[in-house]
């Protein structure tokens, strides 16, 4: 089953959200902006800014954990603009 590692950006929050999914990304983003109790529900302008495709959910999740461990907005922005090479 293919999976996607993705990064969303909210201009109103000026924040990135890092995640992974096996759903089509359009459906996943719709869930992020719906009325739920998660962090992303606070803002309704999430846009996909980066994605990597993996052969399984396990690999996409591992990539999510790796990028979240960076704890670095500048490094995430370098990944998005292509100057930080994917693992």
C-alpha cells in the first residue's frame, strides 16, 4: 500500500504541519480543515507544500518522525525549497 509523507502550511497560523497518510491527500487535507479537536482544526487555510511517496505506511511514518525530530523550521523550509535533500 502506497503512503504519503506530507507537509502542510497555514498562512494564518504561519505554521507547518508534518504528517503521513494512505488516503488521497485531498481527503486528508479536508479532514485537517474540518471541525475536529486537533491542532489543524484551528486554522482553515492548510495548503500542501511538500510531499514524498513511499511504498508503505511504515516508511512514510518513519520519515514523519525523522522530520519532526529536526525541530527546525529552517530545515523544513530547506526541504520544501529543495536545498535539503530527502533521506
